[in-house]
């Protein structure tokens, strides 16, 4: 880790407070012409003179955190990394109602000012940062919703109906713009002078222009592959050009991440929650089955074994034993369950519970997940204390690191894009016959990088020897392993599923439709205030057999990037 990165980590908490204050000051100063001198804030920052070093953290931090929130929450449920046993309808069942994008456009407004100031100061570095983050943020918007305001977006202060009520550009136009901006950013970074750049303000790379160039090029790989079914020749040429440049993420220590300091107000998002909130996250059986079948060494990093393992006991006189056993002996207090914290305090004790297999059936595995889309997930596998927010002792929780505040620089980071993802993209491109090197080499590298990321790099050889892991030359295998490696960044796995149909996810009985949802419906803010333009975008969505009574603006309608591809169904 570079000294600049360490310095950036130490200053994250301070900088996050700075950007919150800054945004308030900018809003105040933007209204300056409407205020009397008596009301002017003498400490306000004028947007016309704001320095990019102050603006940059206000974009980098919330963008990474919003992406993590998606990948750790709803999208993790969508691609069946996790399920929840409380407040689970959106997470487990694709119960996605109208969803606003105001947080993403809020970042874009700050980023637009960053770009303006970068141009005024003739700084290639800050211009490159602004173009890269603009692309990343718009990429998420169009990936998730489809058509969206782009060309005339974040121009409300200019006045006029086109700025105040912007049209929704087609998804094709947005992707084309993203690719153009990322190519421009990569070019700027190639010769950027970083004089005047505050390393602590660059929360990703500490002012390293080469790493920003690798980031921009890696996002190019992501988005070229995103449109590969619609514009295969454009995608091929773009991916080959990035590969030939050699300037992309090529090791786990180059992953684009936001570190957390481990302080009271700067920890991993699940560490802000109460114990009851935390215990709602459970492993999904889909991912557990994959990882157990290949003896994946990352399983113990991401998930805890069940607190109480079922034991089949044909001689048991009752169907189910109504008491716990500690190291084989019935507990003296006669308890059938303990709280999460009580189990955590007794981690050196092996807890079991017996059942008669002639009368009952339970999963006796050490790692057990919730099957996707259950109607009553909190009762699964014989939980003796079902209820919203209570621990299911017979199903795997997230590993303890996700509930206990960690130290700065540990493995809990908001990960935007990784070297593993990049290598999986190149492996896929090689399978298509594109000139990007050997598919097996990229696939092997991707797995090594992912294991390195999660502290299991020394188990690479043994993992590759497991059945089904050694490269078999199929797209299904590449995407399946990429799906596993996208842990905490599940949004990308969701995008891959939509365009390839892999892995072959099967939804549960409580899902509104019998297939995985494809998009968020547009939010009430646009539907109510920019109605005519929103309706034009809705009319461009393709209604499918699963769109249901909602009509075109349904989670199961297809946006441009999926239309005509036959994917994922």
C-alpha cells in the first residue's frame, strides 16, 4: 500500500465531513443573488472558485458507498448471494416499487462542478477524474433503470424547460457517451500533471494518475462487454484496444476501493446496524451450494457456520429435541436457543441439536443457506425462535467481521471494480475469439486475484484442483466464477446474469414473477414532475410476458441493452 493511500485512509473521516458541509455551502452560495447582504454567509464557498481538491471527496466517497449499498443489499438478494429473514420483500422477492435516483444525480451535480473547475484550472488530472466518475455514475443509472436524463441533465440552474425537465436519452446514447468520456479520461491521465493534487483528497489512489488511467480503462472493459450483444464490433475493437494498451487492473492490490478508517463513524455499512438488523442477513443456499461443492476457501471469510448444527438421531424418542447440546452434552439451563451475542461469546463451544430422521427432515450441513424467495424465511430449517430480526441458529449468518467494527485497511472495503472482474471480462472476450490473449490464463488470473483479495491466495492451487474449478472453456463456468467473485459488488453479477443468463438462477415461491427481475421502476419524482419525458422512456421499454399488470414500467420489462438478445430469458 502506497504512503499516499495510507494518508488518504487517515483523512477519509475528515474529508467526508468536509464534503457534507461543502454541499450545504454550495447550495447556499448558489442562491446568493436572491439574498440580501444581511443574509450572505461570509464563510460560504463560491462555486466559481471552489478547488477540485475540496470537491473530489464529495464525489468519490458517496459513489463508492452507494455502489456497495446496492451490491451488499438488494442486488445481493437478486443474484442470490444472500437472503434476509426480516424485512425481506425487496431483498428476497424482487418487490421493487418506484425508486428514485436522486442520490446518484446529487453526486452528478457535484461532479459537474468538479469538471467545470478542472477545465477552468486547465487540470488534465481533475478533468480525467470528473469524466471517469461521471461515467461510473451514469453507468449505474442506466444499468439499473434504462433510459435516463443525460445530455441535458444537472443543468437546472441554467433555466428553461429543457434543463428543468430534461428528456430521457436512450440507453444507447448514454452508453455511447460513457465510452467516449472514459476514452477521453484515459487519454488525459496518460500525460496528466498531478501538481496541486492533494493526495488525501483522492480517496481511491492518493493522486496516482496511472492508477486512474487503469481505472478508466477497466471501466471501458466493463461497458464494452455490457453492450457486446448489441454492438459486437464496437465492443470487440474497444476491448482489444484496452488489452493492447496494458493499462488496466492486473493485481488485487490495484482494485478500485474506498477504505474505511474503522472509526466510530466510518465503518462498513452493516456495522452501523443493531444486532437485530445485522442478523437479518443470511447466506443464500444458491451461493452456499456452489461454494461447498468446490470447497471454496472464501466461504469462511464471507459466512459463519451455523450456530447450531442439526444431528440425525434415529433413536430419538421425539421428533425434535427441544434443547441444545454443548460439545455433545445437554445444556444445563435447558435452553433451545441463545441470542446472537451469547452464541458469539461461546464460539469455542460446538452446539448441536438432535432430530429423528424417521419423523423430521433438516439440513445437517455446517454451512446452510436460505433458499431464495421463501414465503416465511425466518422459520426455515427448524428455527426455534422465528421472527423479524432474530437469529436463525440453523442457517449461516455473515461472518463476524461484518458485524464488528474492523481496523483501517482490513478486507472490508467498498469495491467499485476489481482486477478479478477485469480478468473475467478478458476471459469471456477470449472465448469469443477476440484478440486479447488466452482465455484460460485470464480465468486463472481472475480466481487468483479474487482469492488474494479475500486473504486466501495461498489456497489457489488446492482450489483449482477441485472438481468444476479447472478451466473447461465454457462461458457458463467463467460467468459462474465471476458471480462468486462479485461478493459485495453483486450489481455487476446482476448485469452479467441479464446479458448471459448465467448462473441459471431459479427464483423462489414468493417472487412476484417466476424469473429474476431486470430493472428498477422509475421513481415518483420523475413520474410526477417530469411526466411527459418519463412516459416517452417508459414507452421505449419492451413489455415481456412477466411485466404483469404494472405494464411497461415493470421490474420485468426489457431495456434497450437486452431487447432482441433473447437474454436472460
